[in-house]
């Protein structure tokens, strides 16, 4: 189990951003140590549809109570410290966190927005993680820092391999016959609007074929493009019958 622990958060909006990030990446356990303000109703008004996360939020009086059951604690700081500590970058930390999560709760510990984690809190951490940002402006917003780490955890557990949602209706690939009909309709449409007047027909149509074959199209896409080409051709016919000329830019 992965737990996000916010030590003395100062801004309710930042708490809401953390809750939203947890919902985004499928994490549900948040512990707040002495928050300056916390109102689940107001947070839900900022981070919509997060009731399942908010229902599990725990407010605790001290850090020891928040970390007592954890088997692995990872603290986050923007400052490079001279004290010898077990330091990691987010990606390496994520892989190790997931290894420990099977044995018990693993805590991601974040400090106050203005001061970060004090040394007494860092002393409780098995690992210290610093997100690589530009040294000229190293400090991240609390919500952003949590979101970045949860993203790394999501990648480490394999979420990147989750397939994209498929189309509502699958269509088989367009056949050669269907594509040839499409090319014929496109050529007729271009002829109707005088596209070949100053261009080489054979070269243009060969390029059209190359573009279509590069995609490739399914049957629904081919039918849509055919319908567009046919309507362009009809429009050109109507203009010709009305005595108007098609102007090209």
C-alpha cells in the first residue's frame, strides 16, 4: 500500500491538488499531520469526484503516528544536503517503493510548502528523494511534486502498458478495390475544381496514393474521404452549370 503523508500542509488548495493527483493515478490513502486547515467539503469542491479518496483521509497529531505502521518511508526535499543520507531520484525510488509495498504501508512524505521537511522528519526516512529541477528555481509546488512522484509510481507498476481505449466501432482495413474507388473519386473532384490546370495529374495522384498508403485507412475512413471527394465534385459541377468559375488561390 502506498500512502501520501503531508507534514503540516499550509494551504487547503494544495491539499486539494494532492487529492486530485491521487485520484488521477489510482492512489487512495492520504494522511495529514497537523494541517493548518482541512475541510473535506471544500476540498471536494476543488478536486471534483474524489469522495472515495477523501473518505479515507486521516488527520493525525504528530508524524510518529502517521508513520508508525510504515515499512518504508521516502522523504522529498528540493535541497541538496551535506548530511550523508540515502538519496535517490524519483524513478529509482518508485521501483523500490513498489517492492516494499507488498510487505506493508510505504509512505511518501512531503513537508510544508514554505519550509519543506525538517531534519527531524528526514531522520525518519529510509530514502531521500530530490526531483531533478533547475538549480536556479528548484522548489516545486506541493501538488506538482506529489503528482510527479505518483506518475513515476504508475509507470513502475506498468500503467504505461495499458492499451489505449479502442474506437466505439471497429472497422476492417480498406480493401484495394475500395481504395481504387477513393482515388478515382479524388481525381474526378480535383478535375472538377481545375486543380490539374497547372499541375501534373500523374504526379499529384501518385502523391495522394503515397499519403493514403502511409496511414493506412480502414473502411469507414475510406468511405468518409470518398464522400468528401464526391461532394467536392458535385459542387464543381453546380458551379460549372451556373456559369461561374472556380477560383484558385
